[in-house]
């Protein structure tokens, strides 16, 4: 009896693809400190910063960047590093935050 390769399941709840192949991509940081395992399709969308647009477009929680009006999926783990909260209660995309100097360095507390 040969040892079976472990089967991975894509961590995108809307996908759930399973495979034993090595074609997996890293996704968002999880609370455990590890990175989410995503199938090639979902991982590619995450790498291109379009994951939420592709998989969560109809869900609630979308806001617009205060500067460029880009749609941002607030409250979603897959997009939490793509935006900054601003003092007036709005949000700004990470690109506009860096341009304006609003980008804050996030420290991880243990």
C-alpha cells in the first residue's frame, strides 16, 4: 500500500476545489500565522488583487475609496491589506493611501 498524498481543499468557500497536485498558491494571512491555500484559479485572482471582485461582488460590505472611487470589500479577510481606514470614517485603497502618506505600518500583536 503506497502512502497517499494529502488532498488540499481551496480555502475560498465559494470554490472548495480539491487536489493533490502541487499547483497551489498562497493567499491571505490567517489568524494562525499561516497563509491560506488557494487553487490556481483563486490564487491567481488573489495575486491580481481582484479576488473579491470575482468571488464576492454581490456580497455586502463594499465601500468606495475616498480618493479614486475604487470599490473595496470592507470586512473581508481577503482584502483587509488592500485598504486603510481613514479618520473621517471612510476608507482609501492602499495605492491612494501610499500616495497621500496615509499608509500606516501595521504591527502584529501576539
